[in-house]
């Protein structure tokens, strides 16, 4: 029988009672789950239901409908019974009956019995007797006694012992119930004990009726159902009336539900969609027909001919040839751009500089000098032969002193020089030394140089390859350790530890001279015998413990205790720990965890630091850091297996199935499109699902999965196992 879609079936508008529908029996196992039910039995065997959960309800109103059971039919709305009909024909309407329009009854007025009815729209009220409640009566015809108090309905009464002082007579008891009641099907009027079948005597209790939910939830086509609400069945889990799975159901299969097996190559499209290739391995580079691959992904490539000006890859051999052609036999001292730049004094405007320098030179053909003309040798110029100002030159010659005269050679030139003897000052004022900023320090200092640094406001001297502070000056800072004290800070804080202030001014011990430490690390601070931690920064927000310095002030993370003992030592701007240029360095190749030292600037007097995110293993030479940045053009021998991330789409041309070898890695296929459901047919049709015809190997279906096959032959000894929760449909 050929597969057909449901839409291709002939519509049946009046099904016969013997027509059959497919159904899954949840109590069955294996193929016994697949059964059928007649149209008549489907309608006749509906669940009883209840007022809150009717057997027949509506999609958008599941608690309104019809329920039955025990010869009772109930019409419910909003989960409550509104009309109940029992086996004796009694119709019960719990709510108010509202009749609109004209109601006509066939009965007449019976004056003998007092029966009053509305006849043809006319109310007849004349009758011998009325039953029911009086709507307008004011008193009882005969007064009655309630708790010993007469009551005729004309006024409220008070009952002694109930709502007024007094007592009620409650003596006596009833021997039996006026109306016997039934307990568990056994009549009881209070005159004697009773036995209940199935409770304290042999027998059974009648438990017919409707329950709100099932005690044990059951599965319908793999969906749990306990009767508390409607459920929806997955089309993939059931078969239609023709007992086969349609193409629309197959098309709805999610590739993520395929847990095993192999998809034939014919099921893959000619071109896969753009997906991440991060997990793809063993790709054959010869299958890349266009685009480019990042250099980091390549090991070797074909060397192009010299002068090739295309977008093909330039190998190291190609680059080496191009560089060699560019150098073209230049001298070794001038065969790099850096050497050429150094030869031009690294001057980007070398041509302009040469032109400007030539403009300051005297032309050989003559010109005007703007400065003095000096000679470095023994050249002689006869002033009388000059055509300019010859008289003054003659005068100088006539009164000139011999250059070898000691009156000249023993004088110190204004431009400076070297004294060979001591300079003795015979005055009591001061010697004026050079004053300048840090940037204005001598570019070629020598040991013993002395000056005043206006940037640091300190005297400084040069020795051992560095400038250092020299004692003196109002700041009180010296190059050696000084004992400091606290005073009132620049912000007006206390001059003593009072338990509330945290900022104090630093002064030299025994003076009022303020001290400006170069940084917090240059101080040694102890409070109540505990050394405090120095921190970089200028305020409390820059630390969690210890102190920082800001100008002449020291700022603690919290106010020191009132009356605490303390000492503060300024270690000076430098601490001699040896000349770093002469330290002996030993080869150490056994430590596996080392921390390289670094400084926060390229030059200056800086403290060395290390970081836990930069380590070195001296045993194997591994330098580890959290992030590396910069060009990776010089990196070689990168294993392809260590590459992470994705290759840009521009690097991959058309990736066809023929270029893939081996099994695909486990990847998420939820975003893949254009995947055929596996159906085939003529042209673009996808109508026929073709499967094998013989089961040759034992197979177990996946738990909670459904499978379908078309009458396969099963070889001897081969077993097909359908586990709990799974369904196998054999067409």
C-alpha cells in the first residue's frame, strides 16, 4: 500500500459504529501496545469525569462540559454542577432558575389540593391552601415556644443561657434518629451498632464514581496523564489512521534526537551551511580552492618567483630573496634600514637639515660672516692686507700681548675650564650652586657633580652612576635615615593619635621642618609594635591596610588607637644595597616557579616589582603569562591541534561533502538548515522513505524513543529489544 497524506483521504462525514481508529494501549508491552477501537466503543466508554473535570469539555474551557456515572448526568460550568439528572428522572438545579419569555403549563388549578400554576400567562391565587414560605406575613397564626420563650414572629426574642442570663434545659437524649441514614451502604438509625462490608466484616465497598485525578499517572503516547488537565500528543509518537508515519511527521524530526547510527552521504546537501569549524580535524589543505588561510595555520607553502605581485602567500624564501634584491650588495654597515637611518642621525628631515646646514656655511667665492672667524692652526692673517677695518686690526697688532704670556694662560676662561689648585673662599655669605629641574640634569654627569634640584626641592649629587639626595634644606629630607614625628596636617587634623584622626603632617623629630617622602615605601612606620604596610596612592581609597603619603602628609587606612606608641623613620631617597652592575649572577636551572622582576617605567629611580600572572620555569625555560599580544609572524612550529577559535568565512571556499573524510565530530546541529528528512522521490519530491528489508544484527531501541519500520525480515537468532518507554511501529 502506497504512503498517502491524511489530506489525501476521502472525508467521512457519518462514521459507522463499526469503523475503527488506531489506539496505543499503555498497559501493553512491545507490539501489544498497538491496538484498535471501534467508533462505537470510543463514544460508549468515555470516562465518568466530575463536576470540576468533565468527561466532555472544551479546548479553551476544560472545566465546563458533561460528566456522568452512577446513572447520573451532570452539566457543569466553571467547575461546578449546574444541572443534575438522576436515574429516577429528578432534575436538580442548584442555582436560580430564570425563565425568560412566556412559559405554558398543561396542568390546571386544583382548588381542592391547593395546587396553583400559571396557566396561559395568568396568575391564579385563589386556593384552599398554600404550602411553602410566606413572603409578606407578619406573625404566626399559632405562637410557638423556642427554648421556653414564646415566639409568634412579631419581634425578636432572647433565650436564657444563649443571648441573655439564664439556663437552657438540655436533659434527655434521642433513642433513635428520626430519619435513618446510610453508612457504607448499611442503614443506621442509632438503635444498634452496624457492620460495614469490607471494613470490619467480609465484603466490598461500592467505590464507583469519579475521581479528580488518577492515583497513578499513566503515559499516553509517551506523555504523562493523571486526569488533572488536558495533554497534547507529539505527532512523532503516534501513527495516523492508515497505520504509517507520514512525510510531514518525518520532516518534523529533530536531528538532535538522533542518538546513534550513520547518516548516508546522500542525505547531506552539496553545500553545508556556514558553521563553526572549531572542532574539525584532519582537513586536507589541497581541498581549499580559493580564499586565504591565516599564516598561523600554515607550516610551508610554495615559493613564488621573484617579482610576483599577486595575493599569493609570500614564503620566507620569497621574502629573503626580495630583501637580498633590495640590499643589492650594500656594505654590511649599511645593509639595513636601521643602519641607513643611523648614518643619517635618525633624522626624518635629513634633506632639510643638510640644506639648512649648508646655508650657514661661507661660500668659497666669498660672503659675509655674522660671527667671529677663528683658526685652529698657525695661520697668519695680515690685517694691513684686509680691505675691511684695517686700522683696528693694526691697532690690535701693535698693542697685542704674546699668547704665551702667563698673565693670560693663568686665567680661568669665562666659558669654563679645569682648576688645578684649590679654590679658597674668603667670605661668610654663600656659594651659589647650579639650580635646575630633574629634566635639566647634566647629560654627561661625573662623580662629584653637585646641584640643587628645583623639581624635588632638594640638593643632590652624582655618584656611583646615579643622582642622590644630599642633606640640607627646609624639607628635612636627607639621603640617610631620619627619625620623624607627626604634627597637625595640612587639612587641620590632630597632631596626636586621638583614636579619630587618620591624617598627620610629617616633620623631622625635634623640629617643625616638614618632610616630603619620595614615596610610602621609603618610610618605616610602627604603631604599638606592629609594622605598617606602605601602599601606592594618595588617599584612603587607594588601600585596605597600612598607609599612603600625600606631599608632607601620612594617611592611615584607619585612625590609630588613642595614645598608641609609634616611630616613623625616613630611610632617605636612596638606600645603598650595592651596585647592580657588579652583582654576581649564577645559572639556576632547577626552580620551576620564578617571578621575573619589572619596573613601572623605562627610566628613573623606581622600585622593582613582580606579578603572580607572569612566571618563569627555569627548569624547562617556559615563560607563562595570562595574555600574549603583538605580532605572531615570527612564531613557528605551532601545532594545528593547539589552534582554537574559528577560521573566518573568507578563508574557506565551498566545503562539499567530498572534501570531508572520516566521521564528523560531535557538533550542535540545531542551527543547520536545508537537511533532507531522508525522503526521496521523482524530481524534487520527498515522498518515499526507503529502508533496509532484513534485520541481521540484534538491536535495542533507545529508551523513551519511538521507531518505525516496514515489515522487515528478521534473521534467526536476531533479537529486537523495545525497552520501557519506547515504541516500535511495524507497518
